[in-house]
C-alpha cells in the first residue's frame, strides 16, 4: 500500500509539473498583473516602430477593407499609440499574425528586485465562470544594442488538440511569460533576472523591447512554440484590420537614472492638457520657460488634424467640430518630445 501511495503521489507531482497553474487574472488572489496606475511604474516607452503581420498567415491573399484602406496585413492604429502611458482599449496598434513592435526608452531598463517592466494589451473578461478571457499573446524579447535580442522563456499550457477560434477564450493560469496574459489596463510583468545567463545583452542596461505576435495557429506549418516545445494556441484566425496582438503600452518599473544636467531639465519638461476628455476647447500648457515648440495632433489613423508652431506656455484649441474619438498630441521642443493622448467626446 505504501508503494502504491508513493507511486500515486509521484504521478500527481509529475502531472502538476506538466500542467502547472500560473498566476490568475487581474483582481484575483495571486495575480501578478500590474495596474496602469501602479506607483511602481516610473516611465513608459518613448518610441515605437512596427513591422505589420498578415491578417491571415495561412492565406496571405485574404484582405480586409476599412474606410479607404484595403490590405492583407493588420493596419489598425499607429505606432505612436504604444508610446507613453496606457490609454483606453482602442488606443492601441495591431500587429497582425507574427507582427513585430520594437520599443525604445529614454533611460535603460535595469534588473531590480522583482519585475522590471510590464507590457499592456487590450484583452477582456469573456466568461466570469470559470474565469475565461479573450486574450491575444506575444513573445517578449529585449536588447541592449538594438541588434541582438534575447527572448524570455515562456509557457503555454493551453491544449493544442483543438484550435482556439478567432473569438475563443483562454485561461490565464495556463500562460506564463507571454504578453497579453491580462486584460486592458493591466500589464503582464517581466523580470530580467530570467535572462541572467543570456549572452549578448546586459540585463542592467536594456534599451529596446521587442513584442512579437505568437500567431496562435496550431497548424504545424504556421505554429509558434513556447520554451517547452508546446504549440501556442490563441485566437486564430483574426482576419481583420485589428488582427493579432494589440499593443497598448510598455511600462518601466526599474530604470537607470541619468543624473546629468540635460536629464534634470528633461524631468521638468512637462506638458499637460485640460480638460480630458474634452468636448469644446482644450487647453495645452507647460510649466517650462517659454521657448519655441512644434505641436502636432493626429487621429488614430495617423492623419494630422492640427499643427502649430509657437512659443507661448499655453494654447487653446477648439475641437467642437472634430469627430469624437482618441487623438495623439505630440509636442517637440528642442530635443524633447512630449506625447499625450486626448479623448474628444460630444
């Protein structure tokens, strides 16, 4: 009997290791989700470039039309949507199947105690019981020099015997170290200590983060695999302009502090807008001394809707005739760039 009990215990232990339960969804006991307003966040990404993926990697001839754009690649949002603090669930940029976003930062991210940065997507709770979510996932890679990237080890224990459909659901407890594990306004955190033995990067000086859509197709010809060799199964196909991982923002938790004069000036270089949301007139202002600036406001599709060069510390802009929606406010002043998100409502 003792031998049988020992054997049963061993089977349970092995099964648990094979299908480990990872942290649950945001708001649940034991979650690792980082809230968008967390006091642990010290900075956000300052630049973003995108290489869009197909809307359907198995059929690259398939296209989607929205407005006057028809494409076989995802085209929702602009790269600037991933710069600065997280916005709402529509202020994102869609990567498409296997699409890639590369983000830069003002100061290098460093390996501190616990998690060092967090990636935000716009997933949502789809079914309260048994806590299933609509989640689109991505690999995370980091680099010191912008050339050599190292990927975080990841695990997906979602079974791959049946394809998760385009509107299918996932359980966060089956997912580890893949961005998109949490719902909108809650970031998936990453600890650089996981990469301590990696070659070609300095985990105390990370300047670039790369977000790579996992595709989610279980067809071996197009599948992507986690660090254990499991096929990663997530919503597929998503043949729309919003296809693939929807990148919202990347938050920094630990960063190197540059204590020189230029950095001190940059810390004081703050622009604000009020009110936000706005329905009639928005006031954009700064506490800085008056100096020349170039202000540009863009719609979500990247179209410039307002542009001004000036020197005054504040300016009023009438938005009463603008379509309701999210706008990106970009102010360039000397070598400084401030980026704000503005919501117009009527």
